[in-house]
C-alpha cells in the first residue's frame, strides 16, 4: 500500500478515539465544556506511515476491520470489491468479557511488531503489554506477555495520564512501544520474535512529572519530522511544539522548541477545541503540523533539521469559528484521498464529508462536499456512537471512508478527483444495532488505516 511517505508510525490504528467518550467525565476533563470527547484521543489515530510499514492483518495491501467485541477480537478482511468478509473470531482474548479488557484501562493497538508485514495486536493489559501476531489466514496467535510493563498494574500506567503509542523509533521496520510515563518517555524495542525489550527512559521529558505534561492539555504524537525514517516525538506543550528526534539506539534527543505556536499558551490551543495532526501535506517525505484553529486549518512544514516553519493559514475552514466545527460533532482526519502522496483533509461536517486536497505549496484547496453522508445531519452520525475511519479498503492506494453506522460498516471509495462514492453497506456487523457495538466498550480499528 502506498501512503503518506513521511511518517513511520507503525501503529495501524489505536483505540484512542473510543477512549474519548469514557474519559469525558473524568476529573482531568472537568474544565471541558463538552465533556463527551477529547481531541487528544481523536488525533492520535491520524498519523500515517511509510508505505512499507502500514500493515493490514493478512498482508494483502487491503485494510481489514479488527473489532474488539465481547468475546474477543473479530476480523473482517477487505476485498477488492470494497466490501468486507463476514466477521471471524480471530483470537478469544482482548474482549470485554474475554479477558475483561476495558477501554478506560486497557488500550489496544495494531502494529507490526515483528516486521513480517502483517499487523499484530498490542494490548496494554493489567500485567503488561500482550502481543498476538497476525497470520496470513486473518486470525491472530494466542496472547503472549511481550513485556511486563506499561500495564495497569505493571507500572501503574493510566489512560488519563500516560499515553502509550507504537512507532518505529530505531528504524528497523519493527514497531516499538513509546510510553509517556511519569518520568519521561520510555521505549521498548520490537523484536523479531514478537516480544519487546525492557523499558528504557529514552528522554527525560514529555512526562506527567518530567515537564508536567497533561493529556487534557498537551497532545503528544509520533511522526517522522526530519525524514530519516525514524519516528520522532512531537509534543504540544505550553510554549509551542517541541520535537525530540528518534535515534538508531532507540532513544530520543533532548526537546527543542520547534515552532512557537500550537501550544496551550502559545496561541491558546485547546484539546477540546483545536485538533492538531501530523501528516505530510506537501509530499516531501517529512511530517507537517496541521492544526485546526479558530480561523481554519494552519500548516507548519517539517524541516530536515527537525523544526517547523511558522504557521500559515492553509484553508479558511474546518475551524472553531471558520465553519463552526466542533470536536464533539465533527471529526477531522488527514488522509490521501486522491492518491497523489499528499495528505488531504477529510472533515465530517453537518452535511457530509468535506475534502480539501493537499497541495505542493503546503496549503489546501477549498472544501468540497465529497459525499453527502457520514455527517451530523446527513445520516445522523454521532461521535459517541459511530466511529469513522479513513483506510484503503480495496488496495487502489486511495483512502476510503469506513463508517461504523447503526446497521454495520459502510464504505465510500476515494476517487482520483477527491470525492467519494455513495455509501455501501460493506458488512452487516460492527454496528450500533448490528451486533450491539459500543464506543465505550468495543474498539473498532482498521488495520492499514490511513488516518
Ligand atoms: Ca487485508
Ligand atoms: Ca523498531
Ligand atoms: Ca525522524
Ligand atoms: Ca492527496
């Protein structure tokens, strides 16, 4: 699969979007006007990976659904006609009943841990990080405790304090754990046997105590800013965006203030109002910041020295004031819809999905209503019930919409003109009514997801 070339994030998807709803009422979010969701959770899912590292379950280049249901992880394989196969119970663990996994305690991700080209499940359970390796038949191996840390009991990791991500830090094509703990960012490197090395304090910042980083104020991402195929930390702190570059030994350089904007104080950016993403807008192989501010979408381009250019208003829409976009109603993604290797904005507004195409100068085209569905009014889509993803379902190198509606998973194919085909019910499961899937209990991911 061809995707945004710049960012070597191995996590095909994460459950963070689902976490948003359950975290809404937590004390950490008590200052949020609309306590139903945090943008922190939404935006962590939008990082793209290099073509060689974005993995689906069975390795055929078509995105697959992985749904964590009551009885375990179910898989539906993407097909060339843009539908999905019927759900198969792919491993009888990582589920609400099967193992007692909870969204508010146990994040679950998809990433290629062992470098075999297929997505593996990485589940942060009570006793540490468990791995189930993806198999060519679309099922997963039984869980193995891959490192006895990063867990609810093992280390005392908490969803509302300690983000845990997966990306290739050292550039060996295997996904590594990056955990933002109390004392800084810890790294455990993925090994060819599907386990992880013991945690190493990779940089003594970006932590709950080390620097005072807070989930509800300071989003932290992994993306390749300087284009060396190693994941870098991008942390949105009080004074702007800080960067620490990934090194071949699996540690990070000390934080540098890479642009003095997009911060809690620098610009007044708020998690509950202003989603911030990393994506390659101009196609130069380096991750750029895309920040949805009050007046529209701002872009700062990544530079080879690991800093960012000053913000430019790249399109005067998709903002809190510009268009009236709200985190709790209107998810905004970055994905390559038209297949030109530049990230495009896909915004789920009131009347449907809007698209603005990324341009080589780092700006976006004006919004076009790309399909009149998947919107707050158009179809009645709700953040707290109906997750929407961007992923290449049919393997044509263009991002497709996968929307989990009431009656199942709907697909709209991306077209070369930047619009989408009308929704088709691609599998009659994984829906609010079809199967009884709930955002706060049953994470639904796309392996090979581009957003
Ligand atoms: Ca597949
Ligand atoms: Ca690695
Ligand atoms: Ca890098
Ligand atoms: Ca594009």
